[in-house]
C-alpha cells in the first residue's frame, strides 16, 4: 500500500547542521524509540554488526578535551582541530554508531559495513521524521585508531560509522542542489535475441507470388564403355551410366 506521507518526507528530507542544533534534546524514552527504528535496518545474515554509544552533554565535553592531543599527534592543522573540538564541545546530544564486524563465511565484511551505514541513515531519518533536527557527522578523529580506542573504548576491529547529532533546530537551512538523476543513471538496453540455427523458418515471410527459378539438373557427362558401333543412324557409343 502506498504511504504518501512517508514518500513526501523522503522526497523533502534535509539534514540540519549540527552547529544550529540546541536544547531541548530527546529524553531517554524518546531516544530509545529512535534507536529501535534505526536498528530495523537491512542486515544480511542477521548479524547486527553495529552498536550504539549515547553521548550526552557531559560525555561530549570529555571528548572535546581529547582532541588537542590527538590533533597534535596526527599533525592536524589548527583549523581542523578547532572544528573537531566544536563538533563535541557545542553539542548537547549525539549517538555514535559503531561498526562491529562479526565473523561470517556467508556475509563479507564490506556488506556489514554497508549495514552500519544504513543504521546511521535510519537513525538520522527517524530523528528528522520525529520533528528533531539531526546531522550525520564523522571527522578526522573518528578515523584514528588510537583516539577511538582511548576516547571511545572501541575494540581492536570496531570503527565509528558516524556521529548522529540530535536536537532542536534553531534555523531551517536552505535547500541545496541535488544530483541530476538522469546524469548518474545508466539504462541498459535489452540484448538482441540470439539467432537459433535450429529454429524452423518462418514461412509467413515468404512471398509466394514471386516465381521460383527452375531447378537445374546436374547430369554427369557420359563415359564411353567399349567400341563405337555403326547403325543406320550413324555411330552410336555404348554408354555406361553406372
């Protein structure tokens, strides 16, 4: 059954920049509802290769204090360090979606990563559809192994799929240019039918009004078999048609 309201939301959805989000933020019960929706996502093999870390105001402030040291260690420039610090320091609520690879002979790790990304989008859309402002961010710190293990206590193979910031929007962003779908879509033509040499001919295409040429009878040349004989009609050779 067509869900017009859902289609309208998807056709007009728009992330809200994290720096424009403010209080109030979802309470524990409201956030749990959003996480429940996010977990209802494509998951090949039902492996659940992801988990959530809820980052409240106090936890975000702690992360803010870890950025300077990580930035210096990675030789990040001052502007990028400040931007990363503000991502945590100016936020009131965020959810870290953590990719947790699961051993599987059936489902390759890349498909599990895709599932974690789908969770990020599902959480983002769930928050937006609930009337909150939301933004999916990452940042250089989220890709640093040492920072992830020390600041977020991630396991050796766990990774940050994204930080979903959620709050009350203070200003509506303008619409941005969207992709030209025709320019990025390839429409493959149907392949030509294969010719079947064993198929019966289509006699309906034969024009019976056109006369067919007379058949040519190929008769082998006669072979002389014996001496010629005389008769009233002249010499006649004895023919062998073997």
